[in-house]
């Protein structure tokens, strides 16, 4: 019983991490755009922008390669160890279906991820990241 509770807690921690990454990707692009329009310098930090680009890059690569996100796989494994329900498909696909009651073919998600990734690349061109100047 104690180990099932521990696995359930770990599964929720992985879900929280996963959701945090989704929020980082989505809000990150919004922050870059709004932040540049409001002249917030920090949104062009090279480290912030590289982390953002790398994160969406991994998502797009996984989609094109047909790889289920390792965080989704880990969470499902932890939930099965806890004896709780798991779900099929990708994390985003599952939650889109749950939140929006929308079921789409895999190619729709690939297209959405790819277009979003292209928007992130375009943001690099329109609002290029800046390195800190050394004093």
C-alpha cells in the first residue's frame, strides 16, 4: 500500500513536470512576443531562448519520429505500478481530448507541433536573442 502511494505521488510529480514544460513552451513564445513589444530585455536572454527552442525542438522531433514522450511513458508506468488508470497516446493528445473533447488523427498533432516550432523559429528572426555584454 505504501509503495502504491509512493508510485502515485511520483506519477503526479512527473505529470506536474510535464505540464510545466508545456506551459513553458506555450507561454515562452507569448512572453517573447509580448516582452519584446513591451521592451523587456530578459525575454531575449540567450539561455532562455535556447532552452525554449530546444524544448519545442524535442517535441517536434518526437512527433515526426512517432516517439511517445518519455515523460508520458514514465508517468503511465508509475501509474500502473500504483495500480491506477493510465492512458493511451501522447500526453498532449490525451489532455486535448480530455479538456477540449477533441480527437484528431496523429498528423494533426504533428502539424500543430511543427507550426508552433516554426513560430518559435520565426520569433528568433524577428526578435533575436541577445548575449550579455561583458563589462
